[in-house]
C-alpha cells in the first residue's frame, strides 16, 4: 500500500485559533506577505475540508505565515495504485 497525504483543514483552524488570528487577519497576512488574495470564506472552506483540490500555493503561504512546516496540514491516508 502506498501512503498518500491528504489535507486536514481542521489543523489550519486549530492553529489559527490557538494563535488568536481571525480568518480576516490570516487572509490579510497571506495577501501582504505572498500577494495571494484569499477570502475569509475560502479559508473557512479549507478549514472545513470542503476544498477537494487544495491550492499548493495557498498551503505554502499559509504554512509560512503561521510558521509551521507544510506537513503540519497534511495527514497520511492509505491508498493503493
């Protein structure tokens, strides 16, 4: 079995709340540092795992502004090919 990684958006929310950052603030931080416009609604959809094909640039930007490794937002699932 091959291990594949899947986004766990709840980790974005957990870390964001632990740091006392609102969705609006996270959106502004990402836009300011990476010039990537992300709405609060989009962040909410990521946090609720409603995004089926996550944008890698968003995840990299989010991990950078929240100061965690990209793998923090991912979890391993078993999958076969």
